C-alpha cells in the first residue's frame, strides 16, 4: 500500500500510471475501431457484430464499469499533472523547442482531452443510453445523417487521433523505453497511427452523409 501511495504521489509515478491507463483506453479504442469498421462491409455484417457483442451478457456491464473507472482515473491524473506543471513552471518558455515530444499532439493534449470528454458524453447519450426500438444500424445511420452531429463526430474523432498521437509517444517515454536511434521513428509512427485512427472513425459519418445506401 505504501509503495502505491509513493508511486501515486511522485510526478514520475503519475506519468507511469497515466501511460498505463492510457494504454488500456487505447486498446479499447482499437477494438472499438475494428468493430465499427464492420459498418464498411454492410448492414448484415455490422448487425452480426453488434449481436455477438450483446451476447456477452453480464460481461458488458462489468467491462463498462471498468472503462468508466479507468477513464475517470486517467482524467484525474491528467488534471493533477497539469496542476503540477503549472506550479513548477508558472511562465511559458520564451522559445518552444519541438524536440522531446513537443509536437502538435503534445501542445494540444489538454484541449483535445476536453473535446474527447464532451464527445464521449454526447456519444453515449446518442448511441448507448437510448431505447432499443430500432436496430443499431438504423440508429447509427439516422444519427450520423444529421449534418450537425456528423460534423461534431468528425471533430471528436480527429481530436482523439491527435490525442493518441502524443499518447503513444509518451507511453514509451514514461516507461523509459526510448533511444535516440528510434525516437524519431516512434514520433512518425505515433503521428501516422493517430491519423489513421481518426480517419477511419471519421469515414463512418462521412459515408452516412454522402452514401444514401450506407447501412441499409
């Protein structure tokens, strides 16, 4: 217990816990991305995926509670680290160096984090906490065909991709898994990975808006 408290109280410990919780959330995002991508294969494939998912029964609420706990823990850690950084460096540097992870993803982490939080809440209200009168394929199609929500969805998932791009890089840094020979390669792969995640998610509302037969 004492070791856990000491780890949580140190800045390095918080960053490691932040990376660990972010990794868990990132794994969920990848699984969710694969599941949502079945919509590209047609209505029947997407409905089959949703049907198999709901057959998990009691596992689903347990997993949802776990996700809520990890997500909340991730937010608390982010706020604590933000306050620590502001306290340690009340004034911004006159010159911003792009090395050492200072990328667009790192400089916008707090902003993309807020966008993601709002996006998750709205997304759950529109797709999870609803009556099941219609098949999920119809719910997805009808909701994403609304231009306002489609644009909101695209902004949310692109912010997610940008957030992930730095999160992937900081994961290795937090656990000391870095080397000058591979750092630049990790930077590029993190940016590409985040871009791909955001783009694939964004394709769903784009298809819903532009393709009349999407999920019909």
